[in-house]
């Protein structure tokens, strides 16, 4: 701010600096949509610890690396062995790495929303042009984007690797695109669930624990029940049970429509009709999360 | 941005039989008040409806009935436009401890719609104006209460609003910090040209700081008038005189002499040291001063002091119900 100091001002004399008169602001005010975009980019950067302390960069960066390294290794192996197909299909990768994704959501969802609630910063946002829906949309979009970066980056590594080892461009591109659609849906779903849980648990520690609990317990319960149903020969129940945990929901959607092979016991994916139900359930869940967040923030208000 | 200059827009805040009813409590009851530019104090006990009023004025909570305008904009329909031109400093703590004041205020400036470069420049300016220097680069978690209050104030001012709402800005401050904050609030208007609505439950501090005071109680308007009206409707004179050989009890001699001339005096209330030597009388005009001077001179005594005692706003509250009604009637 050196420009505003009159030339005669001795530098570093703080009492004199204090005497500089107040200057108004006549520049542009960019309003709601700009504020929403700013909040989005700040939250997205924050989800990887950018613009925050060094300490808060460690975990997201580490998880990002953990997500990408297996993909890189697979590519290296595939290239070295001159395989014609990647060892793991694109759609399957996120399912295998779900623990890492859950951990990321658990660590970053509370960071995104619980801080503002816990330190009561929310009223400062709502005393400005942005409204509840702007805040919720910015935070939701930011966490979903962060998750998309986390889940799509390894797919990109695999795709580039596959092209380098000349594995059929059209086939790889189609599967890669299907993989991207799948992880996009997964990002929205996980972000929604994570944010809702974090928004009702202002204490950060509880938020982290609650997100991990919901993700792992629901998956554990669902896959156990599916396994029991499978061993008891009631195969038709397997896809129905799969509706009740986020990751199996994604699994079902992609095995029905995105050319994925199901990770359900015996590879019993949902049929076309059941698959439609999976899509409805996933989209409904995302919409419900959004609605719950809006309701939550209308109450917090000022 | 166009500063309000037109004649019909000199009212910064106007409410018209504004009411807010919750299922079990009436927070505001047909409140009608016009507030002009300058520093206005909003006084009331806790739960008097101050925060509810600010919420409605920010366009965040619809009124049950009545209407309100801020800077000529209707709160019911122009909430976003109002919030762009108004700053708000909440009563409670609202700062994340792990970021620096600079980072935090820059972010808040952008939330108010300032472009990135302008947000950084205005942040540096504003933090300096509220009295935060090198420490603004340190995380807020390590700040004293006074410094935190300054950061809260800075985020309310960073977008150069035309009006700021300050909710209990002196809460939790020690006497020195309180005085500094009150001085700063005064400067917001005199130096920055920003109108201020400041709430407090402490009347004395608003008396010194505000041009105008609005008193609310139980959601109703108790009184609205300028601080000079409040404290100078009747002027009380305090007189202290010396004793002399001719009049060993000078105070008594003066009292009797004044009584003889039709001026009744009374002793100072409260058992403060020296209270017995101070005479209080009600000044009705210029001639009262002359008469006191003449009486003291005639008796050959020294006049130690003759000063105006200002009434305190707190008398609005401490008075009996009858006096209160009188005060409301007076305030109109």
C-alpha cells in the first residue's frame, strides 16, 4: 500500500500512518454470483489445504497421492507386460478405493462447513448479498468438485497410460467416459452425505467420526447382508439390499448402465429396471441432501 | 456508488408500526421510528428486541406486520441490495481462530462483492483504520478480546458501507478498550462518513458516543430523541463555595441567600465525599447564572465551582413509571 503514503511520511511511523484519512470505495460491487463463485473457489482450494496452514495440506495431499499411486503402478505393469486391457476397469477403481474416498470426505466435509458453524461465521455470510441457497450451492459444488478431482485423477492416469501402451483408442475412451460419469455421480453423492452430516455436527472431531461411521457401517452392513442373501440362494434380494449404502448404490448404477461389472457377491448386478431404481435413488439422495442443507442453514441464519 | 444526498432520503432507517411476533413472544410491537444519518444508539435491556430489529433491517427475517426501509430500500423486497450497502458486526464471537485477520477480512470483502485486488487494498486500509498493524498477519486465535473486536469491526467496514449495524461492540472489553472502541465508533461517522446504528444495554457509553438515542423496551419504542435532548432538557447547576470569617458555613449562607431570592437548592444525592458542600439547583435560563454569581459576590465568598450537571440517560430507566410516561410523551 505504499502508493497512498504521502512522500514526506517517514516509513514505519505507525502513529503517522494512522492519520491517513479514510478513503471510500467507488469501484465495482460484483454482487451475489461473484460472491458465490469466490466462496466456491475458496472452499475448493481449502479442500486441498491451499490457502490454509501447512498442517491442513498434509492429509488431503496424502490421500490424493494414495488415490493415484495404485493407478500409476497398474499402468506401469500393463505397459511393461504389454497387456491389452488394464488390470482394473475404470468404473471399478473408485469402488476398490472407497475407503480412501470415505476418509477424504470425512476429513474435508467438516472442514468445509463445521468451521463456519462452530465459530459462528455463518451470520457474516448471510449479512452480505449472498443467501442460504448460494452458500449451500457453493459449498456443495466445492466439495463435489474436490471429490471429482480426487476420483477422476487416477482414471486420467490410467487412460493416459492405456493410450501410451496403444490399447485401442475408441474402446478406452468409451470406458474412460463411463468411468468419469460414474465418479461424478459418486462425488455428488458423497459430498451431499458428508456435508449433511458435518452440518449437524459442529464439533469437527464428531463430524469426522460420524462421516466415517455412516460410510463404513452402511457398506459393512449392506455387503454382509448381500453375502448372506447370496449364500442362502436368494439372489434376487442382492440388488435390493445394495440400495442402502452409498458405494453399493454407485456400483449398481454403473453395472446397470455404465458397462461396469458389479462387485456384488456373485457379480449379481441390478437388472435394467432395478438399475433405474438405483439411478432414482442416487439422484433422490443427492437432492435430499441439498434440501436438508438448505433447511439446516435457514435455521442457523443470523 | 451514489451517496445519499437527496432531501427525501435523509432518513437512513425508517420503520412504520413494525411488529415481529414469534409463537410465544412479541419481539417488536408496532415500532415506528425514523433514524437520520450520524451515530444512533439503540438502547434496551437484553431481550428488548434490538437484535430482532437488526435482523429485520438486514432483510433476513420478515416482519409480522408494518414496514421498514433502510437507505430508502424496502427490507421486504430489497434485502440483497441493502446488505450490499450495509455492514454488520454481530454481538457474539464470529472469527475462525486458524486464519489471519488479513486473510479473513479479504475473504469477507469478496463475499461483499469486491473484486480480488480491491478486496486486498480495502482490507489493508480498513485494518489500519481500526488499529491493527503487524499482528494482522498472525492467526486470530492468538488475539486479545479488543483485537478480535477490531477485526469484527473491520469486516463490517471493509466494503465501505453507507451504514453499519454494530451489535454490542463494547461487550467484554475492559474500560480502556471500551473507550477506544467508542472513539472508533465516533470516527466511523466523523472521519469515514458512515452512519452507525450501535446497540448497547449500557446507557452511559451511548450518551458520550451517539448523536441520537432510541430506547426500546419489550419491543416497544420508549423514547427516540437526540442525546442533547436527553441530557439537557433541564440543566442542573452544581455550586461549591468557600467559607469566610463572616460566613463560617459558606454553603449554608449561600443556600439561605438564594432561597431569599426565590431559588430553591438541594444537596447532592449520594454520600460522596464533599457532597455536603455542593449545592444543586435547577437553572431556568441565563439569569440563574447571574443571580448565583451576584449572591456569592454579595456574601464575599469565593466561588469554587459552578458547573452543569448533565442528566444521564439511565434516568429514563430508573425513573418511576409516571416519569417514564412523561419521558415518552416528551420524546414523541
